[in-house]
C-alpha cells in the first residue's frame, strides 16, 4: 500500500508537508534522539507539480497556511491486489 500526495496548485506561504518519525514512541522520555531535539518532525517542501509517495502508516500533516489563495492537493491511497489462478489476494 502507498499514499500519493500530488500538489496541483501551491501558492506561496501555504504550508509544507510534515512527516512524523515512525519511531517517536521509542524515543519517549528522552530529551534528544540521535542528536536531534524531540518534536522535530521532517518538514518536506511542497510546490506545484511535486508528488510524494509514502507508506500509509506514517503520521503526516500540513503546516498552517498563511496564504489567502487555495492550495490544491490530490491524495490517493493505493492498494495492490495480486491475482493468482483466478483468486484475489490482498
């Protein structure tokens, strides 16, 4: 399975994509994780025509938009189906 986020229209200052560390719960109670302060999520820059693919179990979000223009994002969840001898496997 995959998540696809395709940015169709991104005005300036409309916020970036944020990915949360999937191991965040393992770092709970520590002040730093491998030299990086806790709470520092990965901020991925977005622009028009940029496409991101990522695993559906990753927590993600978007920074607050500081633009009055609309941002258009096409999000799709993809799942594969394998067909073997006329039987479907998901």
